[in-house]
C-alpha cells in the first residue's frame, strides 16, 4: 500500500509567529515620532515644544538684602541651608572658611561683602548656593533662593550701564526686568576668577 504525503509550505516560506511579531514592532517603530524629527516630535508634544524653545536659557534667582540677583542655572550645582564652616587663618574677610559639600571641600563666600552691600545684621545669608565653572567651585550665601525663571519670561533686558551707580556694577552682566522688578545677572566670567584668587 502506497502512502501519499501531502506536501505543505515549508517553514522558510511561511512566516512564524515570532517573525510576524517582529514585523509588527518594526512598523510601530517606523511610525513613532523620532526625537530629532521636528514634525513628529511636535506632534508628540503638541504646543509644549514651541513654548519650551521660545523660553530660552534658565536662571536661578536669589536675594541679598532684598536685591534680586541671578546666575545661569547650569552653573548652580547645589542648594541648601547654611553649612558647617571651618574657618581658616589669613583669608580675605569675605571668605568665611571652607565646608564639605558631598565630599568636595570648597570655600564659602560672603557674597554681600564681595558685592559691597551693607550688612543689615552681619548675616551672610542662610542659604548656600554652590556655583562652578570649568575650573573652580565655591559656595556663595544668599538670604533667599527665589526660584528659577527663563530668559523668555522677562519683560525686557537692559544693559550693564543701568547699574553703573551701584557698588556691585563691576560684577553685573546685564539686568532683567521680570514682573516689573529688576534682577541683576551676575557676570560669572568676572566674579568667579576674583573669588578663585582670594581662595
């Protein structure tokens, strides 16, 4: 008796469940918005993307004697309360000493003295703000850390000569006006080297 075997499609010609799944995933990836493709990313984020683009650089705002100052957020690496300070001899009066911030030993600066502001209660401030550039880190003290704002949020920006009569004008890059209040942008290219020389 002869047995006839019905030949079907080989596995090579019929897609397996795994192949179908991979094909489906590939299609979904192809249709997903690419993070560098503007049209797809805007469709994904909606109107938020254009808002974020237009707001510009971020700055951190602080108060010294009720005067508002700011510096680029990218230069601020730590915010906290008054640190435990170890005083050292033979330092300029505006350097309060050194402290340990997460394993880094850094100088602590009374920014009010550097900016030649009158000391109301002999307090350098109760909040620390650790700032840095490519080569130097230090802690400055502030009375209040007043939040973060975007460059695009400001009402307008005026040039340095608007603060020429202020004792701290040498350290100011420009002045923002935000909600009708002036905020003086510190020029870290001038300030940090001077702090480094004193340390």
